[in-house]
């Protein structure tokens, strides 16, 4: 099912071009290269650069269970994406 869904998303160009990490030929190394390329491009133009990096790995460990249980549900199907 996962393979079919990924193929569908690729076929219909649903994913953002710079979505890295789980896509074939789009490793997280390419994401880093893209960021560095962008930084060097702006440095060459003598522009200012600012980077804000957030580590959200443990963000949901501190959320109370009752908040998560009462959140509004969001559902859609693959058909809605077309």
C-alpha cells in the first residue's frame, strides 16, 4: 500500500519538490546540499543570511494526552488529492 501511495504522489506531482527523507533519490544529504548552496549563493551576493533551526523531535513528548485525544480530526482520501 505504501509503495502504491508513493507512486501515486510522484505520478501526480503532489509532493513538494524539496520534500526529502523518504522519497527515492531525495535523501537528507541532498537537503543539506540545497541549504548550503542557498547560503553560498547569498554570500556571493554579499547579502545577509539568518538561519533558524528547530529540533522538534521531542516536541510531542510534552503534549498532554487529553489535548491530543480532543483535537479535531482531519481526514482525507487519496481521491481528494486529485
